[in-house]
């Protein structure tokens, strides 16, 4: 069986075409997710009301689950919507969740909510990314952060890890490059554990292959560590900026694209950073705004 799912907007997004061939048997997938969640068959049985004996028979292919049971097991294992569809197909059922292009009119309400967040978070940076970390939208504060990034990194497939870690991106201006590099690689590996898409593997290898931006790995530079989260410390035209981030997602999504959206919000760690963003003129900023214009014109 072969199926193709298009993701991203007109070729935007890392790995926008996904081809899945010869899906694994349902039992094998169920066992993978159970082990990933570090649950025994007995523990999953307690959570779902399905006997451990029956779970064993399903995992070994000696019993076939109903559609309702597939959904119940996926819910208990907190399987993402994209992978729940894969479980359904592997069990012989039709997918339950649609995957709608981000810029499709049917997601207008979701985009409006995201846009509200971006607008009201200005002048502090905020970005919207998909499951691969591809940039879908951003506000003026984020454009300010990207003002010295090479225009080539902000055209076509714009990926947050690439923008942050590429030698022509933010990397030369990161005061704690080593910490930020480890953070992005850990995030990519976490995505790989859920979705072993070749694009994620390729991106990890690409990032690992970037040349060093200094004599060492650019690790912690002696600044006071953040008491709450890994900081992002950036040299800018307006002085050193020190920030931490939070990530917002949609609650109880029913569309795959919506379920995989992440809105990353940057907050200042000190008064100097807060003042720098407050005082910055939010005018169109070179390459970053060109990237936005290209996206909106697609």
C-alpha cells in the first residue's frame, strides 16, 4: 500500500511530501508505542480495560482490534494524531483525522488565533513552526532577531534550527551557542522518536555538520545561569539580548496540522533586553520581512 500526504504551503516546509510504503502490522506499532511510553501490558490493560492477555494476542498478530479499540489504545498511549491515523490504517481502517494545509481557508479561525498571539506579544519575538521546526509565521520582534541573518536562510524552506545554528545565521551572535545547539538537537531527536521521517534525520545530520563558529563550541560564557529555563543569549545591534521561551499549542486539536503547530514565545530575562525590544523601531527589517512577503504571496 502506498499513500502520499502533502504538508506545508506550496513546497514550503521541510519534507513537504511524505510517502509511506508498506505500513508495519498494527501489533508491532502498538508494541512500539507501549514500550515508548514505558508501560507493561498489564499497566496498559489497567488504563484501557483491555485484558493483558488480549493485548498480547494483538501485539503478536493473533487477534485483531476493532476500530474503537484502536482509538482507545491510542488515546491511552497519548499517540499524536498523525500516528493515530497510521495505527488505524495498519489495523485495516480508514484514517480518522484530516491534514489541512496551514494556509487553507478551513484553518482561518486557527490562524486568526495564532495571529492574535503574535500581534499581542509584539514587540517581543514570537514564531509559529510546524513539526519539523519550519517557520510558518512570526512577528516584528522575531524579525528584529533575524535582521542580520543571511537572506538565503530566510527564503524557500525556512527552518528555525537552521536559522539559529547555521554559520550565516544567528550562530556567530549566540553567546551560548553550545547550549542552544544541544537544545535544538535534543528537540530534533525527540521529534525523530515520534516520527522517523527522513527529513528529520537529514536535518540532524545537516546541523551536526555545521562548522564551528569559534575556537570552542561556544558554550556557557560565564553569565549568570537562568533560574527558570535555558536562556537564549544573542549579541545584537541594540546590545546583548537575554531571553527564555515558552511554547503554546492547541488544546484537543482535531486536525493533524493544527495538532503539530507550535507557537514559541520569547520573554526577556533582564531589564536591558526588555528595554531593547520596547525601544526598537518595528519597521520592515530586510531579509526577515522579505521572507514574510514571500510566504504571504504564495
